[in-house]
């Protein structure tokens, strides 16, 4: 199967696939993280979210989400899939951003 090159642009701003995963031991902080990440994207696993964001929104997400982490006990990873990266995103079940291919 062959894919055409695609550039994702919304209102003049390039958008990127963002993957956020976390491991939080306390229920209150975990619920706060879920609420934060749901405001940016969709939950695709119990502790994993996908989003399709501008660079500015990505930076805001990182700032907000990192403030919720207890660095001694929790972990947070946020991946920005950016330029010159080919990504094929596909999912089964529940919600998924959509099948997206970036060249």
C-alpha cells in the first residue's frame, strides 16, 4: 500500500501527533492527570493519550501535565512526533485520533 506525502495544517499552524503516557500512584493526582490530558486528546489506553496539537498547545500540555507529577514516585512521558518522521498511527477499540500518516 502506498501513501502520499501529507502535511497537516490547521488554520495556518502545523499540527503534530502527541503521545502522553504516565504512571501515577496516587488516585487524586492520577484523576487530575486524566482530566488534564482529556482536555487535549483522547484516551487510548488506561494511562495513554493521543492528541493532534499545534506546537503551542503541546508546550501548554507539557507545562500543565508536568506540574501534576510527583517526581519521586510518578513518571510522565510526552512524545511529540515531528518533522522528518514517518508515523503510521492505527488503533483498535474505544477511541483513536484517526489513522494518520505523517512524512
